[in-house]
């Protein structure tokens, strides 16, 4: 998820966002009786994914991760709000003729509900730890960068399956290829995401009558020192939803939510969703040096408390009117 140069229009948006009071406490709302999000469970889901490293395109770990996500989602079967799982498959060919088998995993909760929203993350990892000064060709475990978002969504899936249905139907999307055709993410100067643009190019396959009302994308959300800041392109696309989410965060885990904007826009899977006309925002703590895309992006850098902060905030957000 490369960063972009900060542009003047985003400074204006940042000022508007602050003026409207992202951190102002929301009015008391009656939350549904929901199963609690368990940070320890989410941590275990990160550890499981690391067994498949590397999880980059065209590796055994990539397919193992797909199978793992499907198996976890299958655990919702028989519950009051089970997920209907659909695989979106296609071949991707690079400019030099290399071909990859791609798979987006879509889990639909309350599929009959005409109102839809998206919760998304990516499950692929980079192929090597290019940012590691001592071992740039070593494996990049990706505990934070890829596994954390998957863990949050899978634990939310468990919670939703045991809880009353929100007023809006939820589509969880586990995107493939966010790290780009070279599986190097920000280490590739020609980076572009693969799974989310393909999904938006085929929106009518899943939303024949109306686009989803909004989308939230999660990436790098388990850092022990979690500080989540509104991201400028997210504010441009979905300011009211950013405000709503950060207000929920201020109530659930105030130390994890910061109203100061990130210093630059960040490209991620929300970028394609926003370009398709879906109000979309990114939840990310991009300040992860010196571990970002190195061999040190391991589970010991993650925190069950941070995962709970994100998961419980998201659940509060989903049940707000």
C-alpha cells in the first residue's frame, strides 16, 4: 500500500474534518446484544496464517491461506447469521506473460438484505522482505501487513454469526493481489493492486440493483502501539463514515484513535472501491518502522488489545443507526 504525495486539496479536507469534530463523542446509542470480539482468538488467527509464509502469488502458502479462510468462514454454518461464501476467480497475466490464478473470497451475511456494505482486507503477502537491511531476500512473515486484517475480519465473522443481524447486510471481501503483480507492495515502483480493481470492474455480478452504501478496508491493525489516524483520500471519499467510525473508536478504545490526519494519502484496496463510486475508507496504522516489510513483521509485534480495539470499534460502528 504505497503512500502518495500530499496534495493541497487533502489539506483542505483535513481542515474540514477537524472543524466538524471527528473526536466529538457521539450520542448514546442502544447497541444490540452482540457476542464480544476476542483479541486472543484474533491473535491465534494471525499465528495460524504465519505457518503458510510466504503467502504471495503463485506459492503454496497462497493457496493454503485461501483454504484457511474458507475453513474459518465455514464455522459460521448452522449459526443464526451464517455467511454465504462465494469465490471470485480469474487469471491474471503480467506484461511479460507470467500467469497467476487469482481468488477474491466474498462472505455475505444476511444476503437477502437489499442494503449492503463492505468490510475488506487483503490476504496475500509480499514475496520477500525487501526492506530488511540484513536479509532483503528473506521471508516476510506479514503478521501485521496482511495477517492482521484477515484475523480481524474472521473474528468479526464469528461474532456476527452469533449475534443479531445489523440493519445492513455485510459483505466481507478478502482481496487477492493487493501487494501487486510482483508481490512487493511499496517495494515495486509500478505497484498496483489486482484484486480490488477486478472486483469493482465486476460489481454488477454481485450488486445488480444498487452499489454498496459504504466500504471499510483494514490493513496493518495489530501493532502493539496502535495509533489509527484518518487517511486523506478516505476523508475525501467518505467523511461522514470516517467521523462515525472514529467516534465509535473514541468510545471503545480512545488511546488507539488519533484525530490527526496521516501525513499523506495511502493507496490500498479502498482506492478502487472509492473510484467505483462506493464511499470507502481505510483503517490502518502505517507507522510501523523499523518492522515494515522486513523479516521482523512477526506475531510478537502484535497485540490482542490492539486487535480488540479495532474489532470492537467495528462492531459498534456496524450496529450504530
